[in-house]
C-alpha cells in the first residue's frame, strides 16, 4: 500500500477546515485536491479505503470526499 498523505498549508491555517480526499485514481485525486485547496481548505489524501479509514482516524477531517467505488486495499 502506498501512502499519499499531504497537508496543504498556508500562514492562515487557524480556522481552516480539513478535508480528506479518498480516491484511487491519481488524476482525479489531483484534480479534486487542487479544487478543494483553492477553496482554502487543508487537504489530507488517501489512495484506498483502508488508508482512508486510517487517515480519518488520525486526522479527524471536517469533511470527507470519497470515491463510491473504492477498494478497501
């Protein structure tokens, strides 16, 4: 399992919402990450369901965007 977890940080992160993006397609994940980051959100990424569950437990995101046809591993 490859871990793709990244925080998008800016100086004013005090009140920013954290979004977990769980998507196995690299192109879609990059597109969604760019769009959400441009909205001023902190981003955590995961590439499969198992990694997404771990990321959700560790990062406690405010929102989760998840592929509906997501493999667990």
